[in-house]
């Protein structure tokens, strides 16, 4: 799948925002720990992969990022 650097950056920021919002809701007592943990378990890996893809993606056009083994 070809990705542009800006698209991967948007995925990263969306995931980081969801993690921060769920943490904030937990600390204010609006959601329980289990919901906050479930959100983090689902969103955090996608956020980290998006950060790696952003780091390796080229500036021009689409690029197939290589993270390594």
C-alpha cells in the first residue's frame, strides 16, 4: 500500500489524540480503567506503526515504507 507522509502523520496524530482523550477522561473519572485500557490496547499499536511509517516515508508522492525485521 502506498502512503503519503502527510496521510500517515494524520493517522499518528489521530491515534495520539484518542489516547490522550481517553487518558484525560479516565483521570477525570468519566470512564473506568477497563475502557481506558481497552482504547489504549487498540489504538496505541496503530499509533506507533504510523509513527514508524511517517519516519520512513518519502517526501514525494507515495512510498512503501520499510521498518525492518
